[in-house]
């Protein structure tokens, strides 16, 4: 019988951290690389962000951008992709890209 070892989460976070050190990636790309759902990627990213802060590093977030009018979501605190553009109301949003600096 298989069971999930408690270190699983830690292993996933280490993996994601490694991918991020290789360059800017979207949550979608990270989900493929780590083999976990996109919504779980955000949970891990929030955790990684705190860990990095303690280590004197930072999670760099390239702001999401509206594909329709080019609006950039610069003031955004949350990591998740916004639903709609506040300027043109388009839902064609290019998600944020993450890297480690
Ligand atoms: Zn727009």
C-alpha cells in the first residue's frame, strides 16, 4: 500500500524553487514541471515567498498584463492571475511570471 510521506510538500517546494532559479516561469509552466495542479502552485509560491524572505532573497513577480490593451497589474499584492482587466474589462490576461532574485 502506498502512502504519502510528510516530506512530499517540502520536496515539491524544493523542486519549484529549483525551477524558479532557472528563470521566469508562469504558474501554468510550474504546474507542468512539478506535476501538480495550478492552484496548488500558488499555495507553494506563497510559502516559498516567505521562506525566501527569511533567507534574504525574494520571489520576483513580473506583473500580469492584459493581452487586449496592455494594462499591467503593477500594484497587485496577490500572486494569482487576475480575472479581468480594470481598464477594458477583457478577460484575456497574461498571468504573472515568477523567478528568484
Ligand atoms: Zn485591458
